[in-house]
C-alpha cells in the first residue's frame, strides 16, 4: 500500500470512492480546489499490488483523506479541517485510514506526528484540526477519538441533509507547535 499526496489526476477516482462510501458528495471542482489550494494536506492510499496494465492504466485508489485550511474561521483561530475521509470496503480494518490521517514519514517519525497535521502547523499556522462526523458512525468515531485523540467539542443538531446530528470534533495541535 502506498500513501502519497493527492494529485489532480486522482480526482475522478477520489470522487468515485467518495460516492461509494459516503452520502456527503461534492462537485469535481471542490476536490480540485483542495488539491490546488492546499496540496500538502490531502492524501490517497494506492493499492500497488495490482500492476499497471499500460501507461494509461489508472492507479487503484482504495482510500483518501481530503483536508483543507478553514478559510474564514468563525473563532478567528487558524485551523485545518478534514473535509472527507474514506476507505473502500474491501480494504477496511487494515490501518489505512489511520495511516492517511497519521502520515509518519521519515522526518516526522521521531516526532511521532501526522504529516498532514504537521503541514497544517508549519505551513499554515494551524492551531487545531476540526471535523464533523455522524453520531451513528461508530467506526469513524473510534478512529478519531480513540486512535487519534480528537475530542468532541459539541453536537450540531441536524447537521446532515437527512437530519442526523454531527459531533464536531477537534484535535489540538499545541503539542507539536
Ligand atoms: N467499528 C469499530 N472500530 C473500527 C471500525 C468499526 N467498524 N473500523 C475501524 N475501527 C477502528 C480500528 O479497529 C482501529 O482502532 P485501533 O486503533 O483501536 O486498532 C481504528 O478504528 C482505525 O482503523 P483503520 O483500519 O485505520 O480504519 P479503516 O481504514 O477501516 O477506515 C473508516 C475507517 C474511514 C471510518 C472506514 O470505515 C470508512 O471509510 N467508512 C465509511 C466512510 C466514513 O464513515 N468516513 C468517515 C466520515 S467522517 C469524515 O469524513 C470527516
């Protein structure tokens, strides 16, 4: 499994994965906006066990994290935001989502920190990372709260189009600033 930065050419495959895995979907231009505005923050998981059949073959993308800086933070504090994360059903429970969120590449291994979060701190001056998650989404809540250490800030009633509430979660980046 190769975890690498999202490239604009990956976007149709990311959109496909998003539609397969989540009811919250976006126009192609929104993915492109993320890739062009904050190219250090979004990552894909590529299944490299499947060899390319030709130079025109697409990579097999099995997961992605789409992240951005909040452009107009309501609290006035610079912070990152996880727009969307998903892993294809065939590749779940293998640690891919954790790896996507916790990019521990050579420079950062000694710090034990997530590269996405590190880029948010060093490049963009982020103080924390935020995200929304459905209150019924036990898998994602386990990942965010228990594995990664996010805290639930508040519940936003009827946040989703179908009326479900969201937990608004935050990960404080102060320890790595
Ligand atoms: N139930 C309970 N715990 C789970 C589950 C589950 N179904 N799936 C994973 N976990 C736990 C793992 O055991 C692991 O815990 P550990 O650190 O204690 O060992 C932790 O979560 C991380 O597991 P990963 O293998 O890294 O997670 P995975 O690659 O399977 O992806 C994800 C998790 C992204 C939630 C996946 O299930 C998915 O794509 N679901 C559908 C899309 C989705 O819900 N995305 C999140 C929406 S919120 C947002 O986008 C901001």
